[in-house]
C-alpha cells in the first residue's frame, strides 16, 4: 500500500496489525478472549503492557484511524491529509510496536 501511495490504507493496516498483536498478548496473559474494542491504549492497558507517554500518544493517534475507516466521507477527507512522510512515520512506529509485543509473546 505504501509503494502504491495509498497512505490512508497504510494507516488502517498499521492499526489492524497493532490491534491484533495487542489482542494476542491479552489472550496469552489472561487466557480469555480480548475485549471487542479498537482503542489501542486501552488494549495495551488490558494486556498490562507498560508504555511510555510517547507510545501511548502514538497508540491514541493510530486508534483514530478506525473511526475514519468506517465512514466513507471521513475516509475521503482523511485520505487527502495523509502524506507520504506521515505514512512512513506511522509504518516505522508500527513495526517497532509489533516487534516489541511479539518479543513479549515468546
């Protein structure tokens, strides 16, 4: 998606990757199904993952992509504001976040 210039979808896929990884951590730590929410800071809290203020801010910003993805008019407006630089930054932070949580899953 990044190479194709579909930056809104990059953010949406990043949201999905972090969400699923956090939910895997919740299952591992609790043995129960994760809550049916998309709020990444809350999922990190339920997973009992200690996060820096910067990480919490990133998770909160990324959570906003869920709302935009559910409403076509919001997607059109949001898509126009997402730059290549923003998508690259989010992608990098997502890779770090997922890698960090995956290491905790071992």
